[in-house]
C-alpha cells in the first residue's frame, strides 16, 4: 500500500461499546486485543463496523482482532503456532492487499513458567522470521526492556534489528528501549503505575515511509481501558 494508517489498542474488553472512539484515527487497519468475536456478538452496529475482520481467541468474549476498511483485502497466512510441541499465543498473521505481511500480537502468559509474554513472541519469531519480508508487527507485547531476564525483551529487539525490523515509536521519538517517556499502559488505571508495553514494529520499507507516531491522550483513553492506543502513519 502506498499509504497506510495503523492503530493497536488493548480495549480491555467490550469493544462493542467503545469502537466509535477509534474513528478519530481514520485508520486503515486496527489491531485490537481483548475484544469479542464479531461473529458471535448480537450487537448489530458492532458487527457492521467489524465486517472486514479476522479474529482469534480462547473465548468468544476476549480475543485478538484485526479490523480493516472495506476496500482492504485481508487474508490469513497459514503460519503454524507450535514451537517444540507447544502452542504459542496469541499471534494472527495475515496479508494486506496481497503483498504486505502483517502480524497482530497479544502476547500471552500461556501458563508458561519460563516463556510467557515476550518469550511467546521469541518462540514465534524463531518459527517464522525467515519468511519476513515487507512486514508490520503490531500489538500488546506485555513486555519492556526494564524487565529483562535470561531471555529478554532486549534480545528480541536486537534479533529483529538484525533482520531490519525496528520499533517505530523509538525511531520517531528518538528514545531507547526501556527509557520510554510515554507509557501505553497503566496498571489498574493507576497514573502512578505507567508502563510502555505496546509496539508497532516494521521493516525498512515502512521505516522509510514513517510520517507520524502518536499515543492516545491519557485523559480520554484511560476512561475506556487501561491501555492507550498507538497510531502510526506511513506515507510516500
């Protein structure tokens, strides 16, 4: 796509009551975590808004969705999610208009004592990074370099950079991983507990087209969720 606007937001459930607030971004693609399955929701205005979508989840009430404008073609990519006999979640890979790879992310603990959250994404990266081309990876990673352990967020950042994939927030604001000035999440909606755990990563193709990165205003979005949306715009 010549021009592309992307939003990722963990809506903290009940997207059917909140989706109208996203219209201010006029995005082409929305990645929404903790949203209900539009195909199993009886609220017709939500299902109409979500008619061009992909969705996965463990429960019809809480999953990971990709929602796009009607003129955009979404196709699921048949990429396995099993690493060493263990399923990883939640990752929703797709193609946008037949050429742009897109991976929606809601990194999960997955009941793993050692490889929860960013560990889940690290496993998914090992499975599929050889396929990455013109790609965007967006979502709630539940992770930050501040919490590095023996496998860690910083290692994932380095591994992505080796294949020319970087975080657009950090590129746009010239900030280091773990030193972010703008949080995307407030634990229990407490302003004293800010964290940066939502990201949009992408390949050099999109890095060269990056026009804007924006985090939703705290006073507006914290009324709706414990996460703030992240908006990225790419233009020629």
